[in-house]
C-alpha cells in the first residue's frame, strides 16, 4: 500500500483534507464528482441540508454505477466516493 498523504479537496465551497494512499488525482476526481452531483441536487431540490444532499448524491452516484458498469469499476468509484463523503461528514458542524 502506498504511503498515505493529505490531499486537499473542495466540496460545496469548503476545503477538506483527505488522507489517502490512493493517487491524489483520483481522490480529487472523486471529490469533483461528489461536488458536481451535490450542486446539481441542491439546485434541483433547493435543500440547504448538506448531509441530506450528500446522501442523495451518494445514492445518485451509486445508482449510476450499478447500472451497467463492471464490478471492479463500481468498487473503485464507490471507494473514492466513500472517501469524499467521510471527509465531508467529519467536517460537518456538530459531527465528531
């Protein structure tokens, strides 16, 4: 496993620092996918609840991955998304 490093990413206008042994570009791409999906859902629903939007984004991304891609691609994308979601939830106010 590669050495873990801290990778800065921006999701919903907030910077998060993700520790990962993955390729930094892959982590940034996962964060960008999450950010774009959350922005689209925020615009569509008008919700200001970041956790609600993050959960809806996760469901949307998982649904698109399940619909026809290979299992290994699904696992890789889900792991990237999980990293981004964990970072967002850890930094959310009131979360420990």
